[in-house]
């Protein structure tokens, strides 16, 4: 069965090669080929999953060695794959949700003249992401890591005729490069410390390595995770990435790119377990980011950017859980999977709304759409209930476990992390209820906007809301089922915990309060968040223009000034640093070199005067030299 592992990657990679190199002859059928090859990858994953279920838990890991890339003395770089319970979870999520997004894109991108190329980029993205999670060593993982960065650049900037899309793609690429440097340094440190890149030898040797080195490696891995998973301080690219087509937003924000950092931390769990200081930093980053993203999501009127803030916050929950160590690894991945269902459904639902509203993204121009888009309303609504943690739906089971694990950390740290997680749950309920009310309930503000524009003589085309075609609604319905049932299915008999435990290990924490009390508190803050949103957006008319708002609201609309911070600290700081280095280079380095050259040149110029070509000068020189020799001889005799 291990021979099928390479086919998981080969299928979408073949699709990318054919679609991007095949030319216009494939314009009419390329989207079908790309979707079929993505489906084939998912089918291979199901076959391997079925075979894995038939084995004992400790014997389920498969390895496939293709070839040695660089086999020299002291350096071995292999192209080899590892399929265990952790990577299998990602394979099914990536290929399954990725295939649904491919199907959705058939309808969404129907009228785009570059649809074939779009599907080629989607296939390339899937292949790179599958390589990342299937690699059996950090060096090969880095290849997939960079492939994901390239594919995301191509997809975010797909509508390159829009300056905002081209800028967003460049921003995502550059910010991710900062994180990628962290992964590069971590891999170099691993090789100098352990002499290998392979997961097994590296993770097994952590017990014999000094804590200082492990802390340095872990912090560099965290920096890499912050870039890909949009965690503070490398989160600024995520909101701008909404400039890409909506299927790209669903692919990047639900089940693939932003989850890569969580995978890296959990896969490297042994390193973080042996570096408690780095583990503490992971929990701090996750806690700060989950609040950061939630606050930003509260102030966005762009439906996709509100969901982007939500993604940042939910990934923060996963990173927080991963930072808890063996107490939280399983729950981080469980929430990652359930989030893949409901967040993909929410983004596809947002795309369906845009499809029926002339690509309008401002929720202040929506309202009352539930009766025009019943399927979108129901599927989006189920995703909404799942993400806020409504009892019985997927998000309730996974997020509740993370909050329990945070309290189980114990001591002051546990109380702080658990309280932050509860506060994040309340804010999540608020901003997602806000999105739901502004989009599907209330007055039909798009009619009023059309009337205002008509009276003012503006060029505004009144939208005619309608349900999306089946190629778009069927994937949304399937994802809605996952949003409802996945969490409960995983939790029955601790099914998901037992599935991942052989890879991630698990420790049962002892929270200072009971699990029932945590659940009660989670439901209570959910109700408070929903009620607050209803009072602000359900009982009052939504103004067509956003009010000025408080200082916090204005800051949240500007992403809590993250771009301003980056510009002042990084851009201007980088400019001043560059100018200082240029000055030092000219005055010190070049000055020393040029000064030495000038000294040699001046001395040689003076010495040249002794060789002027005149016989009388040479005669005087010879006479002077002879006189000095005679004088020295007489002096020596006298002494």
C-alpha cells in the first residue's frame, strides 16, 4: 500500500503540469481534468485510510522511499514519505475539502477566460500541501512549504489586472518569507545538532540535547508557523489575501495553508515538549492572536474580511492548544478538522452571496437575503452555528475541549489562558451573529442603495439576488453536514483522541473546575455574544454608511494598526538600518580600502620623482650614497 503514497501527490501535480503547459486546447475541459485529478487524490487517500483502519494502532505508519536526492558522506537528503495517523488526517482534509472547492469553482469561475490556469494553480496548491504533510523529513517538508507559498502567491494575485490583488499577493509572499527564514534556520540548527533532517531521529534525540538548542529550534519553528498560519506578529497578509477569488479564500483559510503552521508544531511536538519556554511562547502567541482576529472581525463590513478575522482567531485557538503540549495536541488537530468544514462552508456561502449580488462584498448593502437564497442561508447558518459553538454542532465539541485543556494547564497560567479562550468564544458569537444578521435578515438595503444611486445619477446596477447553481450549492451542503456532525462523531468514545494518540501522545489534565462548569460557561458567553449582536444589529436598522465608532472600532477597521506598525517598525526601520549600513560601508569599509589605495598611490608618486631620467640627478644620488658609505665606515672605525 505504501506505493500509493506518491500517487496522492502525483495526481494533482500531473494536473498542474498538464493544465499550465497544455495551452488553450484545454480551455474547455481543463476544469474537469483538474477536478478529476483532485478527486483521484482523495480516492487514493480513502483506500489508504481503509487499509490503515484494518491494522493495529501501533502498526499503521507507512514509509515510502523514492530516491536519495543528495547521498554524500555526512549529508543524506532523501525524497521519502511518511503516512501515519496525523498525516492521514491532513490528507483526507486537504484532498476532500480541496475537491469540493474544485467542484464549487466550476460554477464560480464559469465565465473567467483564464479558468484553465486557475484550476492548474489549484492543483499545484494541493500537490504542494500534500507534499508538506507527507514528507518524512524537514528538508522535504520545506520544499512543500515553499511550494505552498508560491501557489498561494499565484492564487491570491490571480486577478492581476486589479492592483489591489497584485499588491496582496506580493504582501503575502513577502510576509511569509520572513517566517520561511525561521524554518530555514531551524533546519540548519537541526542538522548541526542531530546530523539529520528525518523526523524520527530528530524527535527521538531531543532527550539527549541541551534545552538551549531545543528552545532556539522551537522558536524558529514557531516563527515559521506564524507566517503560514497568520499568527501575531506575521498576520498582516491574511485580510489582504481576500482579494483573490472566493474559492481561493476557502482553500487558503479553511483546510490548507493556514493549518500548515499548526501541523508543523504538532509534528515537532517532542522538540516543544523538551523546551518549556518555547512552549509558553506558543500559548502566548495563540492567545493574543485569537483575541486579535476576533476584535478585527467585529469591525469589518466586507463579508470576506470579517471571515478572515475569524480564521485568524480560530487558528489562534489551535496554536494555543498546540502550545499546551500533550494535553492539547489532539484537540488542536480536532478543531483544525472541524474548522475545515465550517469555515470552508462559510467562505463558499459568502461566495454564493457575492455571486447573487453582483460581486458586492459590503454587508451594509445586503439584508433580507434568506428568502432569495434559501440553500445558501441554511448552509451558511449551520456553519455559523458550528463556529460559535452551538451545543451539539462540530465547533462546540472541538472548541470546548480546547477551553477545558487551557484551564487544565493549571495555576495562574491556566486561569489566564482559559479566560482568554472564553472571552474569544464570546466575541466569536458576537461578530458571527453580526455577519448573519447583516447578510440574511433585516431590510433589503440593496434596494435602498439602488434607489439612492438612481436618484443621484450614479452608475449603480441593482442586484437581483438568486440562488447559485448546483455545482456551487452541493459542496456547500456536504460541508454543512460536516459542520453539524463531524465534532460529535469524533467525540463519541474519544474516537479522535484514540486515533491520534499513537502519534501525538496525550495527557489528561486536571482542570481546577469541572468539565460541566466549563461547558456551562462556554454556552453562557455564547448567549451573551449573540444577545449583544442582536441588540446592536437585529433590533436596529443597519445604516448604509458605517458610523464613526469608538477608538477601538476605528483601530479594528484598520486591522488594529498592524500595517501602520509594520510600516513604522519594519519598513522605516529597515530603511534607516539600510542607510546606516550604506554609510558605514562607504565611510568605514570603503574608506579603509580607498584610504589604503590613496596612501600607496601618494607614496608611489613621490618615489617616482627619484626616477626622472636626468643623468645629473642620478650622479648626485650616487655621490650622496658613496658619501654616506664613507661616513659610516669612518664612524665604525672610530668606535
